C-alpha cells in the first residue's frame, strides 16, 4: 500500500508541475505584465534557465554514475 501512495503523490506533483510550467510558458507571455496573475509566476527567463540547469545536473549525474561503474569494472577485471 505504501508504494501506491508514493506513486500517487509523485504523479500528482508531476501533473501540478507540468500544468504550472505549461501555463507559465504558453499563456503568460500573452497576458499583460501588470495583471495580478503575473505575480504567481517567476520572470520568463527562468522558464529556460531552470530546466537547462536541471538537465545539466541530470546528465552530469548519469555520466558520473557510468564513469564510476566503468572504473569499478576495470578494477574488478584487474584483480581477477
């Protein structure tokens, strides 16, 4: 039962983030800057920089993990 709850929470968070980001990127450029809804969103340049930084961190982590696995497998081959 615990895994289902965690999965449901992750799904709900993902949907909320997706809807928020979609509104931020697709709709707010067409709304006046002095409209009250603009206070709920960060400046538009963050819409590009935040995902870019997250992608760099994701790929760096994946590359580091792959590199560590390769180094460990080389050490294991040498010890055999």
